[in-house]
C-alpha cells in the first residue's frame, strides 16, 4: 500500500514540475515577443538607413560610368579621325612600335 502512496506523491510532484515548466515557458514566450518585435524594427530601420546612405554612392557610380563611356567614345572617334587623315603616318608608327616591342621581347 505504501508503494501506491509513493507513486501518487511522485505523480503529483511530476505534475507540479510539469506545470511549473509550462508556466515558465509561457512567461518567457510572452516576454520574448515584444523583444523580438523591437529587434526586428531596429534591424529594419538600420537597413533603411544603409539603403538611403548607399543611394547617392550608387548614383555617383552610375554617373561616373556614363562619363567614362562618353570619354571612351570620344577617344575612339578621335583616333578614327586621326587614322583617316594620316594613314601613312599611322602605319609607320604601328610598324615602328611593333619592331621595338619585338626587339624588347627577345
């Protein structure tokens, strides 16, 4: 008979422990929700600030790339015009440069 009484006491203690763990878990979940929301809001605000700070840099890079492309187009056009106006001089310079480079690489 005493064994049954001990089993009941153990079951009650286990049930109380289970209830205590459930209560603690519920409280932790209730407390964690607002903290998670605050962290999420802070992270979102930080991402927004970084995006706003990066936008001028991205625009500057785009403008710089466009200026480089324009300069390249102007250089190609200028070189093309020079070659059309002075084909023999261009050929002589190319031959001399090729000869010098060939001598340097030997």
